[in-house]
C-alpha cells in the first residue's frame, strides 16, 4: 500500500541519513515522503500534488493507529503516533515555508491553500479518542524518565485539545480550529503583502547614511519611494535628522496591515475565546498558559508588573536625560515620541559615550556577520560548516551543513536573509525536518530581511545571532529518540532563552574582532567596543518597558471576552507600561504578527530574557569562550530539546532553580 503514494512524491532534494527505522509499512511510507524535500519547487501543480501526498500518507497513518488492538506499548503505539506526527508535522513545515518564501505568488498561494487542510487533519488527530485511548493505555512502569515525561506531556496536550469532551464539543472545537487557522493565515498574509510606498523628497533624507542615500535614488517622479522593509525604514528612524520625516515614516510603518487586519484580528480573538469556552476555560490566555512555565495569566501579569517595577527607576532617569538632551537639539520638543527615540538616543550616545552608530555600522556587513557567527558557533561547540549542494528557491538563498568536530552530520539549513516581494518580512527560524536519531537529520531555515550589500547595523547582527541561536538549538536537539522530544515541543516561554543568551556575544570584543572590520580591512577597535558597551545600558530599561507593553497587549487581548475596542486596549497597555505614548493615527496591532503565533504569551520574550541572563551567569563566571562551559551547555540545555521540563534543564546547567536576580540587576545598571 505505501508504494501507491510514492508516485505522488515530487522531484526535489533527496535527504540522506542513517538507516531509517522502517518497522511497518506506515513507517516506510512516512520515511519515503520525508526523504524528498521539495522546498524549491516552482510549479503550483506540483505543490498541490505534494499536499495530496502528505494528506494521503498521514491519513493512512492515522487510520492504522486508530485500528490498533491488543496491549498498548511505547514501542508499538507511541512509536506509531510519533511517526504520524512526524509525517504530518514535517509536511506542514515544508509547505508553510514555501508559502512564505517562494518568489512565485502562484506557488505561494498553492502552498497556503494546503495549510488549512493539513491543520484540519492535525485537529482531527488531536481529537481522536481512539488514538488517545491507545496512548493512555501504555504502561508507564519501567519507562526511562525522558520517555515517561514525553508520554505524559502528549496526554496532557490531548486533554488541552479537548479529546476528553463529548462528541458535540469535539465537533465544535474542530470547526473553530479550522476557522482559527484560516484567519491566522489571512492575518499574516495581510502583513506580508503590505509592502508600502512611503513617498519622500530627496531632501527629506538628510542625515541618513550615505550608503542608504546612494541605494535609494529618486524615481522618475522625483521622489524616493520606501517600502516597509526593515532596511528601508530603520536607517531613517535612526539617522534621519528631520523630525517630520521620521514621523511620516513611523506613521506609515505602524499602519502596516491596516485597515485590512482590523476585522481579521477581531475575528481571531473571538474564535479563540469561543474555543477556550468550549474547552471549559475562562478565556484563551488561561488555556494557552496552562502547560507553560508561567502556569496561568495571573502569574504572567504579576511577572510583567514585577519587571516594570524593577525597570522604572532606570527608565525614568534615562528618559529625563534623553528629553533634556533632545531639547538642546530641537527646542520645539516638549515630549518625546516613538519616532524620536532611536534618533535622539544615537545622538546622545555619540556625545556622552563617543559612540556613533553611523561609525559602528561601517564595521558590519551581512557576509562578515555570517562568517563571524559561523566562527563563534565553531569555537563554542566544535562545529564545522560546509556548503550543501541542493536546490534553492531563490538565487540569494544559500544552503549549509553543520558537522560536529568528529565529522558527524548534525543537521542542514538554508539562509534566506534578504528582502524581496512576497516574502515573509520579519526574522524567524523555520523548522523543515524534525530530527530523530537514526531516522532523519534535522533541517531548518533562517528567514530574515537584512541588507544584501553595504553596511549593516549592529542591531541586525544581534538579531542574526538570535535567530541563528534558534537554528542551532533545533539542529543540536534533533537527535532524540522521538520527534515529540524535539526543541519545538519545549515550553514556549523557555524557547527564546538560548537565543537571547547568545546575543551577549555580539557585545564581546574577542568575538567582534574576529569578523567586524571597516572597508579598509581594519578590525573594530577595542576602544570602540568598550564605548559601545558603555552606551549599551542607556535606554535599556525603557526598551524592556516597551516590550512589557507589547506583552501586556498580547495578554490583555486574550485574557477576557473580546468585546473591547482593539485600538483603545492597545493604547491603554502602551500607556501603562511604555514611556513613550502611542502614536496618533497609527494601528500597530494590525501588524503585530505575534498576536497570531504567540497569542497571549508574548510575555515569553521578557520571561526568557530573565532565563537567558541567569544561564549566562555561568559563562560570565567561567569565560564567554570557555569550551568546557559551552560543551556542558550544549549537552544539558540544547541537546535534550523537549525531552525534559525546562525547569529541569535550568537546574541541570546552573545547579539551582531559576532566579530573576540577574535580569533585575541588568535593568538597574547604568
């Protein structure tokens, strides 16, 4: 029977791995499906055929698992469940990547049309009482700790999905999940496809870096036209000396996806609230935090207020200093606005700390940053990077393999790092293949939007390393016994911590000197890095208060019945936490993409930062480039993936439970 489906497989990259554990016909079908990686496919019909193949193999695997009889076991039933999850999950991963990256709109549309079908099947699996009953019947006596943890977590996920509800409720849940998926795709699509056209006179760009001006020449109408892509927007906000220009650019940027996403977001909130109610929860925030480290939305809200209290003294002092300075630059300013913050902070750092952001960016380009990040990971973890000869979906995309120093293949990845029409317009790591020991190696992709040539902001380097941290976490954790133990199954409010910890290396001179150099080839001076670090703390508490504001928006959009005005609620939370007022005439929530993917738990970024700085205390104490500490970190934090509770990972590495002290100390530094 599996061979009937092989004809549906597309021609694409053939993935080699250790011998597959094809113990059953279903195993063989899934392994054959996933051995082909058609992410560079350029024909809509082929994408539709791939969708059919994933659905066919996964439906077969579901039916076979539901029909199992006899004593339940880990080796039989849970392994079959993991195979089912692997086939459907990785099929979803590859098609979602295509929907966000293909240069051909017809291909993107074909892939996006498949996503709801795969999500529907996933929902059906999560609500399958026969599958749940088989898994619940597995004896736990004698299981090792990681397998026991994974099984219990799987059963918890089933109950959170509503498998224990009556048939009518399960039918309602399935319908709501279908709608939520479709609405989420529309929300993300409206953001992705709104490229923008900010029309400026050449004189409006005064103060912008020369390389930016050189690459943004006036069009035939005499005006410069900027898109909403980060390389178009942020240089103006950081260096543009005309306040009205900054205001115009920021206003346009904060209206991405609006008004289209006004009704879409409202519908998303309503459907998720209805889902939570159907499952017996007061609201969606209560449902989504039930299996997270934080536990419930009340604790999340308390955490935000605790961090806000710790950040307030430093943030208030910085704001007072920045406002006084801004008045010396522009006496007409009586209140700082969000479009002033980057520009005035850069000027103040230049005066107070002798740090000129325009000078700093001359030491960074994308190619140098990539080489430096590869070098850092090699030094810390004994990694080796080699080009991967495989088809790519755009000529700007590169492909790589990660090996251990012993020559063992750890995983493969793509780098799609520059803006283009129709592409995902933020920065993220996309999983493609979930690694399983002896079955398949992990494969992922970084999708970012950095300038392809010319200088690169230091903040972009920090973002690059952050996202690369997610990638290496996925690759190093991709050698567990089951796919269900991969990094992707970790508690979401831990998932950002390893990446946020790695950001610290972008401020380390010994790291920067290995790749940061000016156009003349001179390495970044140690004195400049020291000045960068001296100026780094200025504004840091305020930036975290801004993150608290977004976290509060996320939480408060989902911790109640959505009968409120989106604009009013957004502005209320911004005023409560952020030092800078919400901008008149903007609708920032319409492009806040995390309101779909992260829903109520954007607090994760703040919570994970506290974890990251706590983990970093070991490197700070024993040396940032200490290979023994790095090896222990890789073994105890990265490699286990989701096979252990996040609190256990922290305890194993630090020798103690999580402490927020390092984060609070950081917020109070000057």
